[in-house]
């Protein structure tokens, strides 16, 4: 695979942008190679600047559930762009998208749009603190909620990849108000939440974890969490930035039938444009300025192009049978991928799958929390990543992420991927 142009661009980018990238995982450090630069993408294919074509399973880290350049989304953006790119004033598209979100997500009665998932989560915890008058937030080890100070305690995603426990620059005074406990551990959960000395405002959780690799909540875990937070007057926040519109139109909360007080959304909601959102119970949302005293604002929030892309995307997703078909296709693919991996690598691999997102972990498993995820052989994942890229399959350049299957992956794409994967597993077994 020729990567000359990518290499030249990367060399230049590193002089201008820290690490040559605008988000750390993209630098591919944990898989031991340099990133390729992307020229364009269409459907399930991604094209780099050297003319290599790959089957894409990153999907921009989740948003591209319809595949790249879906005609309805592109048409909506084009129509919106004719009217101007930003107003900093209300527009009807904001209402249209708000209605779609509120209809789709069971717990959301009111919603506020922001421009990223990180903004959504930081606003949600501010709101929870404002609402309860308490300070402490509880999160889960390996949970990732964007890059705000309060969340950089045992965080997942790129924070794991870089092997940094938290981050310099985050004051101790802030993180002393963050408690991180193990995922799927009922005893630790109950013990922490019942600790009366703790002054807990909220619990924030990915109801399907996606940033330490995919990990499903164990049966009863979310239910118990809901029960305890209700009893103790703690705001329950579901960070559905990945699982929202991925686990189903109503997200993980709809799938599991557990209703949080606040929900954070991102990724898919913008159809590939920068959108985040937080929403929930009217009583809590009415604490947000200008109705209430909790301040939160954004110059480009509710941007018309982004709203148009989100609206077009959610409209496609709401069509009957969309998730049934996607999940059926993805489950069959995942099952076959795992059985090929097992055939050649035995108990060196396991898989967690939640519908159209899965993680192949290079460890015996089961992977149920951060500690068991960390047993993965990341060197082996790096080899897997590099070999797959040579074969024309573009995977997440880090073990603790998801492999995203989109509506645009054809039976042929998936068949070809399985064939390539088997040849790679055979190499890895040697
Ligand atoms: C990606 C992600 C975020 C952060 O979203 P950005 O748009 O990258 O700021 C927050 N929470 C979860 C669960 C995510 O996966």
C-alpha cells in the first residue's frame, strides 16, 4: 500500500498541529503506524490521498450510521446552505430536530442543542449540580464523556490509549468532586451512592459502554442504578452520545426500558456535522438559561446546516425496519467474525457486540468492565489493525473503540471483510 502522500502531509501537519491531528486517537499511536489522510468518503468506502480505497468501519467514530454522503443528508445540507450558514438567531430547523429527538427518545421532554458531545456532557453535569445544589459526580472507570475537566478521571477512549491516568492541567480541586467506580459492579455502586457524606449530584453513565471497547450493562445493573438514584434524589444522566440512535431510534434507554433524568446526545444526531444535545425532564431542563439560572450558551448552537443534516438523518432512521435490518446484518457479521477469530486464535480473542457496534478484544474474556478490558493484548490489536489496513479494511486505530457497521455496508462489503479478516487471523496465529 503506497502512503507517500499521506506521509508527506503527516510530516507537515505535525509541524503545524500538535501530533498532526485535531483529536489524539487519529494519530494511530497505539497501533504503531502513521495515519492516512482522507480525501473523500462515500457509502461504506473511504478513500485516502494516495488513492487507496478502504471499507470503513470507523464511520467517523459513529455518526455515519447511514454511510457517508447519504443522498438525503447531502440534499438537506445543500438546501440549507443556500439560505446562509449561520444566523445566531432562532430558525425553524431547530424546532424540527427538537421534535424528532423528543419523539424518539423516551425520557426527553425538552432538549438544548450544542455543538459537540463534550459540550452536552459538561452542560448536563452543570445542570444536575444546579438542580440538586450538590457537587459530586459519579462516573464509571473506562467511561468517556468528552474532555471536560471533571471527566478526566479514569476515562476511556483516547485517554486509555495514551496511557495517561488523567491529564495535567486539570485542577485537583475539580477532580476531587469526581468519583469513578467500576462498571457493572452492583455492590460498589450501592455502597458509593448510599454514602451520605458524598453530596452526590449525579451519576453519568454510558448505558452501553463504548469507549473501553463495547461493554453491555449486565442484566439488572441499569435498573438498580435507576432505583438507587431515584431513592436518593440523585440525577441520573445517560451519556448516549454513541448509543443514541445507534442501539435503536430511542437509544439504549428505550432498548432496556430504563429512563434517565437527563440524556446526552452527539455523533449520529448531527448526521456528520457538529451537533450535541442534552435533554430530559421538563422540570430539570427549565433550570437552563434563559428560563432558569443555569447558564449555558453557544454561538453556533442550533446551526442551520447541522440541524438540517441531523433532521435528514433522523428522518431516515425513523423509517420502518431500519434498525431491524441493520442489527440483523451486523449480528450475522459479528457472529461470523468471532467464529473465524476463534477458529484461528482460540481463546486469545473474545467479542462484545451491541447491535451495529462491536469490539473484538484480544483477550480470553469475558470483558465486563475496565479491568477486564485492559487485559487485551494491544500489541496484537495493533498487528490486526495494520494487517487489515493492508487488506483494505479501515478499523478504529485503537483497541478500546468500536467497529461500526452502517446501513451502507453491502453484503459484498461484509463478505469481503470476513475473507480478509480470516487471512489476517491466520497470520496472527503464527
Ligand atoms: C464521543 C463521545 C463524547 C464526546 O463527544 P465529542 O463530540 O467528541 O465531544 C462523549 N461521550 C461519549 C460516550 C462519546 O462516545
